[in-house]
């Protein structure tokens, strides 16, 4: 007899009553299978539970031989029960014995039974057991009956956990110490507690009191979800062109997917709360798609999981993002991906670290994280699904590892390293106000890279002299819309006011490539790093950079202004960009506006081709800045954002050092100041080599200033220059080892 429409809800209510009883675990499990058999009008109901990773055992039965309980064991993939566990999906058969996977076990006494339906007992997408119903009559079970059995299996999963059948396994899994590999995007070590950027909602109430009321709650939440997605896509500040729009439109399509929503509604009608129904459908989706190798299907699973989580947060009234909740004092943020503005929403005083499943060195959020000195790892695959809010976590950027639920020995080792790091930071703090002067009396200029007001405000504490690079694009990247001229002017004036008599070098807008602005339409490029970006874009869209130049000139009225242009490839590009600046200056003067008292203009050397035009370019420059990140990327034809190539070539190789030596000697011949701006100068060993090549000006991330200054104060530039000159002539097989030997021989502190 098929299950009545009232059957599932009545069954769930009876299960809830049964759970309130004070029976022992096995007695309660026996009553559960008996109740399910009666409610489903079935001759047999059996529960098989996982016994380790690869086997299942008969834990309770109504209708089969009781002697088989705890004796009948099946491997995952063996028999019908093993097949359900392997594929994580229901099996509905009119004649079970005809199925090729049928495995006969004489001790169970199941010979008389033909029809068979089994569903996996899932918990967070993992199989914890199999629930089976059998009858002697040969018939297919109705879809409604299979749906009802899946609902019971979900509730049974939670009940088994409460009974202790899976509680130990769940607790062990959640407390299991795990290590995830990643890629360091900033520097540092951090230990704290997990905060998920998009908080998960743990469903605690599974059984609904009123299906009609739950259906209304679900309808209201779905309406809100669709409205939120539409608002997200229809904002004026989102470009309506490009590959990202196709992704967002697919997201909207999933939010309106009738099959997904119908399954949730059906689960509600079987007696679950709206939250439990969403979770049940999501569990099934994760079980079916979680093991897929196809990247497209995995991304679709992420889309549905994200929508499910959004829907759960709407139903529960939870904050959409963790930044809207109170943070612990040692928060380490975990996210699949994140934009720079979202990171700035968090209380920086409580944020210890950041871990992303995606994320590259040039990603917008990593630039902001470096500015805030937040230890950050990217490309940490799978950690968001594995982690839970409040778990202990260690972010070790030095080793490119994340330790989730670290063991006590890991915590002790980390604590020792943290203490050593703290002592190093104390050493740096003691010298931060001392000059960066070598032992032979050479003054080295150490400036700071900046892009946010927090960088500017921390200039004095960093130990830097000036701001050698102010990345103006960060204001554009964290803004939802294109900053207006008056907003830009206000920002630049605030920067100049904050630094007082110190210098600031503003780099004009460097967007394109990996720095995509959502409100700026660009075409998809095969090689974006070498494509339409920076000065190339500015010359094609001069209105964009002219507004910025006007804002800079007005902000610096009556005082010194230093500007440099990014990604200059040819002399003609510099002249064309300089002409735009001169045009804006002349325009302001013609209208009677005040202009800077002095104007210095420089260029960034990031393209190797420009090295062989320096003799023509330098007479027209006030200064040159070597952008080592892009220069080395293009020099070696190796994408620095690609893990397969980013560490393949050593910056301390003979070829790169000879290139940098040639740049320095050419600038010295023309008496044009040259500085190193990039990660190469931020590491003590590499900075020592550059010092030996004759470089005396560096613009560094804030965290690098202390270590580099300590190195400088322990070195003699004359001795380093002699050693490096000899080394470039000798051309040893391993240049890095040879430079290390120089440091050891000269007592340079690295």
C-alpha cells in the first residue's frame, strides 16, 4: 500500500516523540526501524551504518533476521546497499534479485522480498549509512515514497548523531587536524579562530509543525533571494559586458531553476522545516556532484551551494556576511573569493589573517591585504567546505600552509616561531627611526609603497622616509562606481596633507590586465598582462587619465607634485602621456587655478624593451622607477600569477642581475635618480644584491622596511659592489648560493 499524503509528516512527528524517550541507543534504533516499516506499509526496514571508510554493517532491522544485526557486513560498492553508498543516490527496484549488483546474504533471511528501495543517509554530503525498505510484492515504489524516505533519512542522520551512532565520527572529523597547501600572497604568521566570510547556517529544527506555514516562509525567502540576485546584477556599477556577466546571468538562472525549487517545496510537504528542506536538497546535490571531475559541474555545485546558503541566511535572519556580525579578537577570515571593498568592511584590529580558495598575487584583495599587513594565503582548495566557524586555525605564509584544528605539537612549534618573529619585530622597531646608512657611510633611501589612507597614516611608524609609490588605482578598485574628479582630488589632497614635508610619488592609473574594474568595459584578452592596460589604456581613453591628472594638479596646488607613468614601453608613449599632463596644467593656469609649485615627472620601467631606449628617455625624466614585478615577468616570459611558472626562474640569476646592473649604470651616467619598486627589493638577500649593483633608493611594502634596513646597516656598499662586480664576471653556476656566501663572508645580517 502506498504511503498516504499525511504519512511523512505523521512519521516525522512520531520519530520526534520516540527520540524524547529514555531508551538505550540500540533499543531506540530498533523502534525507529519498526516505526518506519509500519508507516511505510513495508515488510522490512533496515538501517546499515558506516563502519569505517569502506564498509557498512547492518545496525538494526524490522523484518529480517535479528541474528544478522552487527554481523552482516558489506563493502562500499558491494551489493545494492554498497552501490547506494558508492554513488550516493537512491535505488528503486521492483525485483531486487534481478539487479546485477544484488548480493545474496543467507543470514539475513531476505529471500521472500522482491521490491526494494534504499536511500543514502547523508550528513554534509558524506554517506553515513543506508536506509532500506523492502516488500514481498513486486512493484516500483512511487516517487513520493522515495522522497519521503529521503526526508526520513535526513532526520535519521541527525538522530543517529544524537544517539551516539555517528556522534563520535562527526566529532572526530570536525576535530581532525588537517593541513591545506596554498600560495603566500603576503607575509607573516597568524593563529586564531575561523570566521567564514559567508557564514553557514546550522539547521537545528528539522521537523515542521505546519507545512503550509513552512511553504509560505520558503516562498517569501525565495522571493527575497531572487530580488537580491536581480539587484546584484542590475546595479549601475556592474559592467554589462564581458565574461563575468555571463557567469552572473547563469547565477540568476540557477536562482530561478524550477527543478531545484520544486525539490525544496516537495521536501517541505513531507514535513521538514523550510531550512531543513533547503539543507536536504543541498546535501543531495553535493552528494551527486561533489565527486565530479568536470570543472563546469563543480562550479555549478558551488553556485547551488552558494544559493542554498544565501537562502538559509534569509530564512534564519542571519547576516549575509560575517563583517555584519561581531568578530572575535583573533579572527582569521576564510572565503572562496573576495573583493577588496569587502575586506575593508572588517574591523582590522580584530583580523589576524585571510585565507582564500581562489586568489592570485595580483588579485585586488591581496593588494589590500598587503597594505593592511594581513597574512594571506590563496589557492587553498577545499578549506571552506571543511572548516567551521570557531575552529582553531594557523596561517603559515612562510611555509604556504594552513593548519585547521592544529595538533598540540603544531601549536607549540608555531608559538616558538611566533616568539622568534616577535623578537625580530622588536629588533626592527628599535632601528625604525635610525637612518638606513651602510657601515661605510652611504645613505640609502627607503620609501614605502602605499595605496590606502591607512598606509599613509602609518608612514612614521613604518620607518620609511617617504612614499615612493602611491598606487592611485586602489581608490578605483575599492569603489563601486568610477570616482568623480572631486572625490579623487579630495583623496590626493588628504594624502599630501598627511605626509606634510615628505615626498609622495603618485603613479597614474594602472588598471587592466589582472586589475579589472567592474564598471569599466574591456574586452576579454588572451594575455591580459601584456594587453590593453595602464598607459596603453590611458592613451586610448585620454579622458580617464586627464581627469585624474587634473585632480592631482589641483590637490597639489602650491606644493611639490611627483607623478610617474606606469608600463611605458617606448619613448613616444612617455612623450604622449607627458603631453596630456602639460595640457591639463596649461588648462588650469588659463582658468586662473593654482598649480603645483614644482612638478617632477618620472616613468616606471617594467618592459624590457625600454632598457634599450633609456639613453633617449632619461634626459626627459626627473626620475626612473624599476618595477621589478612586471619587468622580471616579461624578462623571463613567466606569468608571476601562475604557480607552474612563478617560481621557475630565479630573480638572482646572472641574466636578471646583468640587466639590472645595466639599468643602474645608464641612469648613473645620465645623473637621473633610479629606485627599485617591487618585491625584489623587499627581501634582504635580494636587496643586498641590488645594493651591490649600486642601487641606493628603494620603495618597499611596509613589512619589508625593517628587515631591509637591518641588512643595510650591517653592510658595506663598497665591499658589496666589489664582490658583485667580480661575481657578474665569474658567472657561477648558482648565483643565489654565491650571493649567500658573500653575505656570510661580510657579516651581513639577513
